[in-house]
């Protein structure tokens, strides 16, 4: 998920979570082409003195790029028999297209930063290395990773990539707008009915103030906000047998909650990719509540917004959220380079390195070991609300690592957008979604 929704230039990952905007034809076709190629990349990567060189396509920008560059320099200093070179020349949002083309040509890197929701498509290639033994017996106990991190890299019981980044969604509130409206700040355990009523009371159209916002492009940024609502109602992305979607009934109730926001005109619908406009409205003090992740906190603090963070509302009263982990996916360029790549990704996952990445790139700790470090405890203590995002990982779920997920997401994104823009009722929008998504699940993969 890779995940993820903030404008580039904030905490380092471009337009965080703007994933899976590609068409089914692009994703499916590229992955199929990649699966035909099991060729190793160019050269052995072993220097005359025995040092192994590996290439990493990291996809980061700004502070994220600086963070991975610093970590790589430290690794190269402490592992003289391995040389890690950073490259790729592409941002994370475009990594799927570039890596599938590289796999089809037989010339690919040793490691690439792949969104978790793209892993199923990429892992169809036989050139993707199985990391099950690497992480089940690695320096960080496998169960020490948060469950969403483990689930995001596991496909058919195998660990197909290394956890790279983890986040979660919560609600950030503008305390001044709550005071202006005479409203108490929400508390854990609040409901979606509370959320829609609060959004309506916060809205002041005369002053250009909105209760909340929702991305209205129809991409994964639009979609992943609805999954916690569906899960909380007992639905899922697919049925247990995998032959149909699992949200025909629960999706309708969730979309009716979206419709409630539309009817009261309390939702700012951002029609541009990346949610940049929506966040600008919040940062300018004209939005009461933003459903967002920890990556947005640095911008909120820089804008001097007096804010409060609360877990997502629910229908059941039980805490639930979504996490969109990303991955370091390893590719087979020969045994020497595979071993070096395994060494690098397991080194990155250790708490001492993970905490540097989390603090500098705006992520959450991938493991409980990282969470317990004094450096992370200091980061939480100095960042109001950050602990809410970390604690929410205890109840977070992830989207399935399923090759049909891009098509399901695309269909649901169109349905949500149709409701947000008042073009369809929830029932009509979901009917079209069900037909398209179920058809996608019937396609052999």
C-alpha cells in the first residue's frame, strides 16, 4: 500500500499511498510478461577482490531518499565484502511498471521498493526470491514484526519480500474548529454516526470550512479508507473461497455512510491525484477532521495547526484500522548477489536501522523491538498523537496479497467516487462494482 497520500516534499515518499492507479491490463499484462522471464540480470556482480555488488531501486525522494542513502552508506562501511549501489531513476509510484519491464527484459536490480498491494503481481515472476527461511530464522524474530507487516509480504504461506515500511490510518482533528463549533474532541470508541454528525456540525460553508475530506479520484487513495469500515462490519475483500467479493452487503452500509457526508455537504472531495488539495484545506485551517497517517504529522506541525489524534471510528465499538505496508523485494541475479541482498534487507529490518528509517522517513516501527527503543520512545514523546498511530497497529489489517486486487480496487474506487460526486446511489454504485470485481476474480491467473 503502499500503500499511502501526502504530497511529495514532506516526509520523503512521493504522494504517499497513491498506489494501484494502473489499469488491469497494464498490471496483469506486465506481470504475465515478467513471469516468462527467469533470466538473471547482467554480470555476476562480484569484483576481482571478491566483493559483491548489488543494485537497489529505492524509489524515494526528499527526506526518504536522504534516509536510505545514509543507511546504505553505513551498511557499506560495516560490510566491506558487499557494495550496495542505489539507483533506479524512478519514484515509488512508477516502480511497478519499471520493474515488470525490467523483468521481461532480463535485466533487473537485486532489490526494489515495491508497494505491498503490488507484490502479488510482481511475485508471479520466478525471478523473485523466496525469503521465508531468511526471515523465519532472521536476526529479528518473525513474530516480533507487527502482524500487518508479516501479512503484507506473505503469499500462499511464503515470505515473498522483506517488510520495508508500515503505517496506519487515524483521524486528525483541528482543535480550534472544534472549539469554534462548541464540540468536544472525539475519543476512542466513537462511531461512524458520531463522525458524520460531527462533520456536519463542523461545516460552515459561508466560511469555506468543511467537516472532513475524501479523495475522489477513484484510485487506491480513495479506496483504502473504506476497507476498515467494511472489515468492521464483517465483510472482506474476497469471499472465503476467493470466487466472489466479500463486501456485497457490508459495502452498501459503508457507502451509505459516505453518502451521509455528501448529503450534509460536509465532505471536501479532492478530484486531483495525491490528495494534495485536501491536505492543503486542512493545513489552512478550513477542515475539521482528516483521515490520514503519521506521514502527515510533520506538515501539520509545520503549519502550526493545534491538533488532536483519535483512532478511526467504528460501527462495532471495537478498534480497527488499515495499514499499507511496503516491501523490499529481492530478485535472483545469481547466488552471490542473492545472498548479499538477503544480508542487506535483514540488516535494514533490525531495530537499530529500522528506527533511523522510521524517524527520518516518517514511518512507524515495523517491530515491537523497534518500538521499545529509547530513540522511538523519544520520537513518540516529542510528537503529539504519534502514539495513537503506533498503538493502532495492534488492530490494523492489510489488503490481501491477491493478484486480482488491482481490479477489485479499481471497481470499488469508481463506486466510491460515484457516491462522493452524487452521480449514483450507494446501491447503484455497488451493483456495478460487484459485477466488475466478480468478473475479475474469475480470470485465471
